[in-house]
């Protein structure tokens, strides 16, 4: 993550993009899709506003296409149908096959911390709908239908052996879509810019003044603020945290990231996990997985080299750990947090 480009992005919860370096000039466009606001920040160097509009329309079409494929609550979506009765999908769209294959792969690499078949659990907990807290026996029943091995993904067909297994791509679909958008953007005449959608940022191109893109990492205990800024020159950054969606009961927070080992909201000591990776789907799925795993296991996965990523891990007691490849590229700006001494850890 060394080299350089420019633009100042703030990955606040809804990834607000703000400010920019000298010499850079942008047009911003906002699109609503996949339950979130998506911001495009596109260089207008040598392209007209009308051209930027056309490119934004191209991005909106990608978002709409993937929403109709990957949503588990839009009744017209392919995954919704697969979860509710249609146990087979013949000739699935190539994007759907691709995101499911990547999801399966990341589930294996994270020993199931990322679990795209936990739809029965997310439906049960209904965090977005405000709960309530679930009984252990109901959680246990739902857990019986969280089973990656039930799912077969092939170019010509999706199928499952357990009819009650439900797919939930909420932890990967936005990152995957951000990646498709970037693949499209680099083929246009727009020279550099960024897309941000629901906790995922992707950057592309090279800015005239050569400075990096700066991405603000949301303060998990004050969403209006940032813990600090991460400078990147390429790739994707995704953030998962216990502050994004949750309900409270008897003073306890029940958030939307489920630990597939227990079937309950993950309680790993992390308040948020930000991940850089060179693919959008990997960044998105890994941020969810590392949040579930907690600091120690997340750093173990990092050191194993099984998959290339970098991470910023923020604990519920205000300590920030960054992986070696990030080093000085993360600048802590909040007085409420301290950097953990990595030497002492190792
Ligand atoms: P993110 O905000 O990217 O961490 O994704 C969270 C969303 O992913 C949740 O709202 C669920 O739809 C889904 N999800 C929750 N827990 C997991 C998990 N352990 N593995 C995969 N997806 C999950
Ligand atoms: Mg995710």
C-alpha cells in the first residue's frame, strides 16, 4: 500500500467522501441501491459533466443488476427465490456464480467465520427489524441449517441439498459490486476517482498531484467522527462494526454480525475491523470475518499468509492495532483511542 495517488475520502459509516488534494477536481454523484447510499467521486479532468452523468448511469445499472441477483429480502431477487422455495437456479448469471464462488472460498479460508449460508440466523435475529433477543433453542434450530456443504455452485446451476439453508450475501455483495463498478470505471475516460457504498470504498487511477487517497475510519462509538485516516493508492477498504445496525435490550447491544460458532451476535472484543485488499469481495467478506474472529485470530490469519490483506482492528476498549503492511499509512487522529504496541504483541 505504499505508492501514491490522491483524493480525501472519509469512510464514515455511509462512507462520506470529502475534501480533496490540490490539483484534483471531482464531480460527485449519489445513487441509492442495495439498502445504502452509494457515492461516486469521479475526476472531471478532460471529461464533461454529461459524460460523468453517463458513467454514473453505467454504475447505477451494475448496482441494480446485482441487487436483483443478490438480495435476500427483495422478493424479485434470485437469491430471495432460492431461499424461499426455488431450490435450484438454472443458468445463473455469471456475477451470481462469481460472488457465490468467492463467498465459499472465503468461508473456507476463514474457517467459517465468514458464513454466506447463515440466512436462517439473520432472519431469526431480525436485527434491522429491532429484534427481539432469541431463545437458545431457536438459535440452535436455525444453526442446523447453516451449512456451506449443502450448497453447490456451478456455471449451469445453483442447488442445495438442505431446503432450509438460506443464503445471505449481506457481508460480501456490496464489496463485490464495488469491484464490478471499478472494473467498469477503469474502462471509461474518467482518469481517477472512488466509489463508496455501505462501508466499502474502492479507488482507481492516479491523481495529478500524486498524493494518496485518504479514507477516514469511522469512530465506532461516535459515527460522526473518525478514529483516523488510512492512505491507499489502490484496492478496496471495507469496514465492519457493531455500530452499523443493532438493537438494545436490557442495556445490551445486539448487532448484525453473527458468530456462526454460537449463532448469536459476535462478541470478540472488537468494535470494528477495517480491511484493505486488492479485491472488493475479499475486503468486504474479510472485514466481517475478522470482526467475528477477534484480534488474536485475525492476526493469526494475517500471519499465516493464506490470503493477502491488511487490517485495522479497533477493540471495544479503544485500542487500535494495524497490520505490518499498513504501518505509517494509518494516522490516528482521535484522542479517544490509542495505538497498541505491536512489538509487545508479537
Ligand atoms: P458487513 O457489514 O459487511 O460486516 O456485513 C454484515 C451483514 O452480513 C449482515 O447484515 C448479515 O446480512 C451478514 N452477516 C452477518 N454475520 C455474518 C457472518 N458471520 N458471515 C457472513 N455474513 C454475515
Ligand atoms: Mg463485509
